[in-house]
């Protein structure tokens, strides 16, 4: 299934914001890390309907993929 591009852009923004907050990165750092990730690739290509997963789930996947320690 292919997601609407505008809806995906909004989802990306929410994911990056939540990732930045959880991992303790600036928004700009988190943005770069997200767009270079396999998680982004899977979401953008619609593989396994990753775009249907919750933002929090995707952030957790991103944290695992990048081996980032969550900010406490």
C-alpha cells in the first residue's frame, strides 16, 4: 500500500521530534539520523506497511537500529 506523501511528511516530522526528545539529540541531528536510517527507507518504500505503525513504535525501532541510548 502506498501512503499519501503529505501524510508521510507529517509522520516523519512527528517521528523525528519524538526521536530527538527520547534520545537527547537536537532536531537537526535527529533529522539527519532519521533520513539516513534503514527505518526511513522501509517506511518510505511502504515495505511491510511500516508507515501504518505507530510513531512511538517507529521511534523505538529507530533507537534499536541506531544503537542509541534513550535519555532518562
